[in-house]
C-alpha cells in the first residue's frame, strides 16, 4: 500500500484508552500501513487516579501529566483541539482547535475515546458554585482555593466569614470523592499549624452521599474501615444525604442542614463525554452501545471504548452487564481496540474484550488506605503499599514514575509548604469552564457543515 492510499486512523481523546490504543498501533503497524492522528485538547495523558494527591499538594501537577511527545518514536500526528461532532456516515470528524478554529478531519477508521465528564443534576446553584475533580486545572485550582480559604479566614475579623471559609463539603462517597476528602482534610489539618490565629477546631470537612454506604464496591467491611478512618480524622460523613441548593457562601443539604461554606467539591459520578450524545447512535445510560469487540453496530470503521462506551463485561457473565468506568478497563480496552483495528485492516477475525476486575485501591493519605487486590482485603500500611505500588507501576513513562516516586518520598520526609500559586485566582471556577461542556455542535450542525463543505469542494 503506498503512502497516498494508506488508511487514515483517527483517535479521539488522549486518556487511558486513547493513548494505549495509539501506542499499540504505532508499535504494531508500520508507517506504510496506516496514518495515525490523535485529537486531544492537551499535550499529555492525565493519570486521573492521582488527581486528589495533586489537589492536596502531595504531587506536583506535572508529575501526573504524561507527555504525548516524550519519545521521538511517537509518530502519531496530534491535532490540538477537541472533537465537537462526528458525521459517522460521511466519515468526517469536526474539530475545534485550541484557537477556536473549526476544522474537518476525514478518516477511514475512528476510535472514540473522549472519556467522561462530571455528572451533575438539576440542583439550584450547583454548576455555578461547585468544583469538580476531573481535570488537572481543577485539581490545581482547588488546592489554591483551599489554601486561600485558610489565608482569608486568618485575615478576617468576622466570625461568620471565618466559619464559612473553614468548612468544606465534598459530595460523592465513591473512590474519587472519598480520596479527595481524605487527602484535602490532611492538607488543611497540617496547614493550620502555620496559622496560629486560627482555631483548628473550626476546620470541618463534610463528606456526603445519597447512597447508604461509602464505596460499596469495596464490600461491607472495607467500606466501614474507610468510614472509621475518616471519622477518626474528624471528617463528618453523612449518608443518604445530598445537596438541595448551593450558594456562594452556604450549601443546603437535603436533610435541611445549612452549612456555611465556600468550598463545594462535586464528585457524584461521571457521564460520557457530550460528544457521544451528538452522534445520534444508540447509548446505554449515556455511553455508546458497542459490541464486545468495541465496534459501533451499523457504522463502518467506528470503535468506541473507555468511560464513553458501554462495553459488555463478559467476565461478569451477566446479561447486559457493562464494564465500569475505570482506568483499569480503559487502558486494556485501548490495547484491545488497537489489535481489533489491526485485525480489520488485515482481514483477520476480531476478538471480544474480556477482563476480570483486579480490584480497587483507595489512598486516604499518609499511611491510611484500604485496598482489595484480587479480592484480598487490606488496611493501613499494606493497603497503602499496594495502592501506591499499583499506581506507580501503572504510570506509563519512566520519567513519570521518577517524578511521582521522588514527590512521595519528599512529601513524606519534608511535608508541604502550602504555597498558593495564585495563577488562576481570578478565573471563574465553574464546572463547565474546566470541562468545556458547551463546546459541542448538534448532530444537525455537524451534518450541515459536512454537507456544505462537500458542496464547496
Ligand atoms: C479522581 C479520580 C480518581 C480515580 N481513581 C481511579 C482508580 O483508582 N482506579 C481506576 O481504575 N480508575 C480510577 N478513576 C477512573 C479513571 O480515571 C477513568 O475511568 C479513566 O480515566 C477513563 O479513561 P478514558 O480514556 O475513557 O478517559 P480519560 O482518561 O478521561 O481520557 C479522555 C481524554 O479525552 C479527552 N477529551 C475529552 N473530550 C474530548 C473531545 N471532545 N475531543 C478530544 N479529546 C477529548 C480528555 O481531555 C482526556 O484526555 C478515577 C477517576 C477520577 C476522576
């Protein structure tokens, strides 16, 4: 096949799924066999499971941003932007570049891996006043915000203002919310020692969830252990409770309590990227409905995976079960889609995706952790060793491993300086600003655009 006619493979999203797919394609296909293009707004792959450690300052933001240009062996062409629509029939992806230009990118094969965004509900004030925990900018922003609350409370003479600045609310008792509350509570607990005018007793963290248990996927005993650890550290856990209303200086819980606070962190689940809804294809709870080979039925050359796709979970052996939205699945699905795409190019049979969950690790900061690797329940130091060992080995590049390893050692030995950078202090911090949820075109807009571009040619 010559370089003019080689098939064009377009991968959307440089997360666990997209990057693993691209790297496998680069390794297994010769440059003459296909042209690979990656659409991504950022020039890094974000290692999301360690985001709470960036928010709490244990890790620097750079340590979990894995460069897409690290090696000269990486030959994929990168388009810096986000896919805002795809015409699946015409095989054109519409991309908004980081300079807001709209460009069309034709493809022969497309791999959709745009991940997920924070799931929100129609709660008054939520999207205006809550922070999420899904992007690097959010994590860095939250760290600055939390430290600035201590600075401002320290400077204030008004007891009401102090009280509202020193209470913090995290919604979502899954692993993301629990780790976020745990890590940030450790940050404020350690930082308050540097503010002699502040009464440590005024600092209060709330972790709330509408479900009756924290992290039900950990099982009864480990979930309870996590709850005990957090309660011992002074985090007030309220289960069966959510938010009724959010304001700039207070939050109302559904049980009627009004908590004065300027920090509401919302981690109550994720939904597939808004790109998926623009495709007009079948979905399962918002995720693209794909086959076990991760192909989109009814469309030629379309694969989808990771958080944005409902991939059948064959290991569960239950009708209708789909893989949970985890990095563990997304990375493996990325490599698997690459193999299936190569098989398609070479007219070989495709293989269904099958992976049995390896378990869950939950880092609560310091020596506190709960983990369930391969069904074995661990607490404390052994759980922490497993949690950190797992994340460390899952980091894709050696330089990221070195950065994270050194930061952990440095933080354990020297603690934190509680520096507030102020870089983004005057930027509005709404969920949609961080997750660009309003950047997408409708299916009709995509079709019209692609048709008129076709007429103009
Ligand atoms: C705080 C937190 C902790 C977590 N902890 C764990 C854990 O311990 N273990 C675990 O297994 N999982 C964990 N997860 C879940 C895990 O991170 C996700 O399941 C995983 O990242 C999904 O991979 P993905 O490739 O589908 O999406 P992502 O990794 O989110 O990647 C999607 C990529 O697509 C890009 N993108 C988005 N929209 C577009 C677009 N329109 N065009 C182009 N690019 C786009 C994004 O910028 C991103 O780079 C955690 C998640 C969070 C938020």
